[in-house]
C-alpha cells in the first residue's frame, strides 16, 4: 500500500482511476500529495487535468501520483510548465513523497522536490553526483562487485523499517550530531564499508 503508515484522507475516484489517498504536509498552504490507482499508464493530458482539478485556483503546491503496474507517473508540484515524470518505480515515488511531506513547510517541500525530482530520470535516482565518482562507475561497475546482491537485500530491509530520517542513517552506520538549530553533522563509517579487510568503500 502506498504511504500506508501515514494518515491520509479519502479521495474520490476520477474516471478510470481509483482514489488511493490525499496526504497533506505541515504549515499553511501545505504540500498536497494526491494518489490514485490506474489500470494503465496515464497520458500527459490525464495528468495535467488531474493536477488542475486538484489545485484549482489555490496557492498550495500539489503533487499528483498515478500508480500503475508497480510504476508511478508524477505531475507537479507547481510551475507554468508542469513537470510530469513517468516510469518511476513505485517504491522510489513513495520515498520521494514521504520525504517531501516530512519537510517543515511548503517552501521547504518545493525546494526538496525541485532538487530531487530531476534525478528520478537519471540512472541513479535520488543521487546528486557532484564530482564524487564517475556515474558509469556507480551504475555499472559497482553492482558487479562481490557481495552486491547481499547489500541490495540488506538495504531493502533497512528501507522498509526506516524509510527516511535519523533511523535510516543510524541503520547505515552513521550517527547524527546536532551542532545548532540549523546544522547537523553526519559522523561514522557507513555499514556498507565495514566488510573484509582491504575492501574499498565507494
């Protein structure tokens, strides 16, 4: 179930779509995530119409999520040229929505989505690779390393128990130290780097 751990509001069915829930973030004019179940992949016109219907003339940012066959199509959250992404893995879309709803207000939610959503169409969704490693290394060579399947299985278990936040970081082997109201310091050795001697991280 999509965002089953959050308290959602009922959503009316729309055409051939079944309402899966409305989720609202904190603050005034808060981010709204409205989810539907569709029997097939929706087209651009369907997504635009659903977004316009939900947002109306209000100022609240809206993210429409149409779930179909294990994938998701997203429209929103704002903009004259409405962003629409398709072929997104449902679990990835769920983590994106949960993280956006967890932001303190709509401004932070918009900033997060504007940064995170473009990465969903790359080979490494959710990753901002700014000079750390070659993307080819991350997406092609790293998955061929010894023990990769075991790491993937363990990461799925960690994500299921702690999708976001400090719990996720702690399970990955990090600790979070608050320096002040605006700054947190990430410390420690990632769990994935605690293998046999001589194993390189990265």
